[in-house]
C-alpha cells in the first residue's frame, strides 16, 4: 500500500517535471521543495473582485447618473441588491461598449464628459461576474452619489414648472407646444447648471427652454414681402414641416445661408435642453448663462402619444443652480441646419450637408448632433481661412435614443472666417430597424417620423467680457 502511495506521488511529480530518480526520500525531498513554490503562486494570485470595493466606484462614476430610481434607465444600480440581478447583462453591455452610451469617434476631439470605461475597468466588471459577483465587505462601499428629489444637478436654487398640467390622449398626433412662464427674479442671475425635467417621460419626447424675446412688430413691407413668395414652413397637425414648394437642396453648403431656410444662423437664447440620453447642462467652472431680471422663459415641448393607452398629463419643469460669482465668459450657442434636403425612399446612405462661417474669433466648447430615426452618422469639419481642413468631431454611429452633447475638455480656438461644414448621412432603407416607413421620401419636419439635420455648437467670445452683446452672424 505504501509503495502504491509513493508511486502515485512520483507519477504526479513526473507529470510536473520534478521527479528525481531513487528512493521515496527523493520524492519527499521534491515535495518539500515544491511547497514554498506553490505557496508563492497562491500569494501572487489576483484578489477577489467585489462590488463594494471595485465595482460600485465604477458604477457611481460612469453609470448611476441614469441608473438611479425614477430616471430614464429601466433599473437602478446604486446598491448591491439592485445591481446583482443585472450582473451578466452589465458584463455584456460593457464588453460590447453598448454602455455607457457614447457615439463620438475617439480619434477626433477630447471630451470632458466622455463616460467610456477603460479596458482595465471593463476587465474589473468581467472578473467580478466570472467570480460570481460577490458583494464584499460593506465597510469598503464608498458614499453613493446623491440625486435629491431626482435632480441630477443637485438641489436646484430655483424650480420653474410650466403654467399647468398638459394633457395628451392616445393616438394624438405629435405636438410641439410653446409655454411661457414669468421668472420674477428681482435681479440678473447667472446660472451654472440647468436641468429640464419632464413630469411624464412617457409623453415628453424632448424639450428646450429659452429666454423669451418678443418678436418685432411687423411692418407693411414685411407683410408685402411674405405675400410675394411662399413661406419656407407650413404648420400641419400642430407641427411644422418644410413647405413642399421649397426646392430640394441636399448640399446646404451650396446655398447662401448654408442650408438654413430663415437666413443666416443666429445665436440663440437657449438655457437648457432635455433630449433622449442627454445629460443636464452643467457648465464648466468659470462659464455660465444669464437669466436677466424679470425674464420670461419659453418652454418648447415635443409631446408624443405612441407609448400610451390612456389619457396622461405632464408638468415639465426646469431647475437651475445659481453661479457663486459672475462668470469669466458667457456660454453662447448657434444651430447650423439644412432645411431643404430630401431623402429618397429606400436610400441607405443619403448625404446631406450644412455650413456656417464664424465671423469673428471664437472658442468652441461643445458639439451636438441632432437627427431623427433615419440619422446614420454626422461629422463636424472646420475649413480654415488658409484652406486647410480638420475634423473637429465625428459621430459614426448616431443613435436617436442617445443624443449626447460632446463637451470639449479644452476650448478649441476657431479664427474668424472659418467655415464649419457638417456632413451627415441618413438610412431610409428597410435595413434600418428604426425606420418608420422606408417607402416614403422624407423631408424636414418636427415629428420624429420625419427628419432634421442640425449641428449645435456652444462657444465663447474669448476677447469679450461676459456681458458683451451677441456675436455678429455669419453666412455660408
């Protein structure tokens, strides 16, 4: 029996390459020699990955902005109890880089709000799941992020709702509703963060809030001019659409105003936006937007009834955080659009362009691509006065459900006379699973079932103080 034991040990050592010829003593010597070697291997093994020590900090940094109670994500990932059932799904989402959602090509631009996980962070989640997704020592759990009353910007200094509940019935057509609210601020206010929060996400598709500027009184000559030619937009079923009498021009850069139906793009007076997947407007330190004393806010809200079966109501509101001190620069925005394009039925890769020339030196702060369900990709190109071109940003896989604002890590200086060219492609084919109807030619329209082609640029005027009047406006 003893010889069988010795033979078994010797066989194991032979397989490992450590067998020594001779007696059983040689075997025992070899075994003693092996013990510290294998002990060293055990000591060098990677420690167990746990939720409290390793995974929770990643979720708090990259994920819980959406994955907390009563927000856009379908589940919260703040606690272990909440996250554990989703462990396998989390692994799949991060390995495929489906989550966190981010469509910008990393080869162009560096962005302060890039939520992507590093390869090492992805491997941490993978290892956690492979090891059974253990909780770990609860004393290791860092403080969870706080979303007071659901606000991502923290507790607002002021909350301003729309005047009354708005009602949407099943099968109502898409509606763009404009609602005004008096702020009653006794003095000018600079705001460092703005969050537009739907009261009912089932019926609010997106929303913007602007400083309301009353239109200039119309003159007799204005009326005469309108009578001379058809207007570029018509209203149908409560939403605007390009007038079908307007010419079809896919290359907006060939037109005097870069594709904009209303003339040169104008700096707008927006405060903040709610779009699918977009984070609140939190401005870099030292930058802000201004709400003048006694200003009136105008909400533009896109209501959609596609997901409801009963009558529902909404009370959207905007929350703002006041800047602790006046900013060094005021954030501004210009929207560059082509309103004249036409996407043929079945076309899988239709090209549309729009252009804008900055008439003075600016520093770009962010880019946003906006299209609807047929949007495929968008690229932002700067054509400098000396003729050289550079790609500022690229969104190669546009996703209507995740309309990120790409906030630059450092301002990008653009000299006066630089042309910004936006190049976009649309997929109006049956291969686009989001396409409402590939058999239709599609033109510009506010409903999600039609299309838009917009690039939004935030910028500052580096040579001018925060109180300076608006930028002069550029053409094609």
